[in-house]
C-alpha cells in the first residue's frame, strides 16, 4: 500500500511552531528579567497552591541575588561630575585641533 505524505497548511505549521516557541520565549524572558519563568506559569495556572509560600520566599531570594545593585545618589552625582569634566576636556581638545587645522590650511596657501 502506498502511504500518502502528511501535508500541513501554512497556518498549521505556524500553530505548531507557536505552540512550542511562545512558552519557551516566555520562560527565557522571565529568566532574563531575574524571575522564575516556570514558577510564573505554575502560578498562572494555579499549580502547587500548597507550597506557594515556600516558593515565594525562594523566588524572592533568587530575584534579590539576580537583581542589579542599587546605586547611591551621591555616587551617581559624583560620576556625573567626572563625566562633565571629561566632556569639557574633550571639547577643549577638539577646539585646539580645529584651530591647528585652520592654521595649517592657512600656511599651505
């Protein structure tokens, strides 16, 4: 007997890909943001209601370890001043170099 090859429409292929790709993308984005993607899905669908307090404390600990360190206002202010000074210095160098270029062009003529 001859077997017919299974043919799928473009929408069926798209649907099958999205069936696997969307959850994987959500989990990946959650981990990138410092959250537990699988726990978020379990909370969304209501799985593991009894151990939610334990998992909440664990996920909070993970988030605090993965989150970016907070920066003090004074540190930011100091860094801003350093960057401003550096910018002024670079602007002065650019001005001097432009003047030198003008002087060199005048000497050629």
